[in-house]
C-alpha cells in the first residue's frame, strides 16, 4: 500500500488538482498525505525495506545535512521549517516505498504517464476542453501554451517538463520493448510530448530535449556509435534546431529583453553570494531591477532568476550550493557506475540518468531548485543505491555462512559390501552381482574399479570470486568532484554576467 501512496503523491504533484478542481481550492492536502503515508509504512507496510533504517546511504546523510543547513541559515525559521521539512519527508517516504526493481520500474512508468497527462490537458485546451483555465493563460503569454496550475502556469515550465518524455518513453517502451510498445505506445507518447513542447515555443526546452535524446545514443553504446552521434549532433542537429519556433533568434540573445532582465537578476544574486557567504536565507532572495522603457524608468520591478543554481546560491550561499550539487553528484555516481544484471535494471538505470540529466540542464534555464521533483529524483537514485548495498550485504552474509569443506572425493564406484542386497535368488537367499567379487582364485575379494579423475564426484565447493564492496561512504573523490562542480557553476555564472 505504501507504493500506491508513492504513485498517488506523484500524481498529486504533477496534476495539482487543488489548483483547478472545484471544492479543493485552498485545501492543504500535503499534511494528510504525509500522515497517511507514515502510518502505512509503520503499520501496514506490504514490503520490507531491503536496507532498513533512515540513514544508510550518502544520499540520506546529505539530505539531512541539507535540511540542517537550511534551518541553521534561515532568518524565517517557521516558514523554512514547514516547507523544507515536507520536502525532506517526501524524500524519505519515497525511498522507503521503492523497495524493489519492479517498484522502481513502475514508478518511472507512472512518472512518464503523469507528464503525459499534463501534456494531454494542455493540448485539449487548444480544442476548447479546458478544465484548468489554460486558454486565457495561453493568450496572456503571446500564444505560448500554458495550463492553469502553479507548476506549469508558464510556457517554459511546461516545455521543460514534457520534453523529458521524449527520451524517457523511448527507454520505457521502445528499447527492447514489445511490438505494441514500439509501434503504438512510444509513437503516441512522442507525439503528445512533442506537440506540447512545440506549442510552448520554449527555446530552453528544445535544447534540453535535444540533449537528452542525444544521451540515448551515448549511454551504453559502442565508442564508434558515441563519436558518430556527437559528430552528427554538432552538425546536422544544430542546424535542425534552427527550424523550431523562436530558435532563429538564439544567435541574438544579447539584445533579448528577457535575457537581459535575467542577467540583471543574476548579477544581484552574485553580489549576494559575495556579501553573505551562507546566503540571505531560504527563499529570501528577491531581485528588484530598474527598467528603462523609452523615456520612462520603472523602479523595483521583481525579476526572477530563472535558474536553480543562481537562486540557491543567493539563498544558501556557496556552502548551500555545494550541498545541493553534492546530492546531484552522489545520485549520478550511484546510477552511472551501476552494474546491472537484467534488462529491467538497465532500463531503469538509463531512465534515471535521463531524468537527472534533464533536471541538471534545465536548472540553468528555469528555477526548480526547491521543487519536489528534485527531491524525488534523489530519492529514486537513493532507492537504487540501497538495493545495490542490500544485494552486497546479502551475498556477504551467504559467503560467511557457507562452510568450506575439504572432504575426500566421493567415488562413483561402490565398495563390495555395498551391493550385498542387490537382488534375490527367489529361494530366500541373496544374489550378488558377479562384478562384486574377484574372479581370481588367489584373492577372496577385489576392490572395485576406481573411476578416472574426471569421473570423480567431489563434494568440496569451489571458491567464488571475492565480492566487490560497493561505494557507500562520502570520500575525498566526492568532495573534490563537488568542489569542482561548485567552482564550475560560479565560473559559468560570472561568464554569463560578463558576456551579456
């Protein structure tokens, strides 16, 4: 039942019925969901965790560190506690519910289905079926498709969400899939997601979609295929992007008013990171810019950063950004270097990598640093890591319980006395097979013939290869990689400000 609650929460997150279903507006549904989920896990759990406990992986410890750091640096303790606590709890509940590979696979399929449901709602609004009030919202966005939910009330957010379906549905239904999956389900998924992304006219979403599709032909492929794919993408692929809506203006972004406004917000956020090493506080950064329109000057206009890394850097400082990136890194490490044992596991591995990559790239163009999606992604990666560690511990226990024996070979031939009651004479006596006795008059009995060495049946179990201890503790490599990622984020951040 806990797994069904995980699927229900995923539906609740993407569809957000409280935003458009009559009677649900204004209701706080998060706390009842959390309470029910906890009770189910404690009392009615249907499948035990493969690795019991709350703090068993680097993902768990980093998530706890993230929570503590946010609470330590925030000036508004009450607001931060209620908000970040629910996100952290959803992470923990999801990890505890994804207790097998089959559950992880079904969770990813449901994830794909919920994004498709969002795409379907958006497309239906174009033909007059509009339960969320999307038509009016789309008109206010210059005809760029949006829907009336908090999560997707602007075209960029909608576009970045639906493009993940393009590679995800390929892995779930086309790659080593059934006939119906390849030629019916996958084309339908691709059409719904592609049509929705086209209508949003989101340049960033197009780039993310192209990048994640490129990864399909890089992850797990032969080196020649990888190189050929990258070469084609850098030539034909880049040229093809120019035919997408609004992509012809990509070369002129320095004169784009929207981009200029974002960069001004980025500059203010960068100043905040220098003045406040631990940030201004959880969700406290607000960029207010002055805008000149002809002869008129508008003061203190709110402007969003449209970037997860910039927003978190300003709110939580360099240290908070470090933890945020560390969570992404350990998730990538758990999945990228995972050795799978079946097509199901490999399908899940590639799908999670695609979702992580899409989130990382989209983070430069939309602000979802505090969205539930980030915490769910870390939870899925953490659940996979738990399965890997649990598998190792189970094999290790089995190895320790198996006693090595050095017994003598057990010969296939039987001793003479072993055939003493091989048959009956029919007269109350016992008949012995002639082969049990020697035909030589000099010997009363002869030892039976020993088989050759190849025929010997030995009982001693051969030693198995030593188990490889899985990574399950943060080390210098993880710290070094995360420091490099943090430095890279600040370098790109400064470069964009300088160039634009």
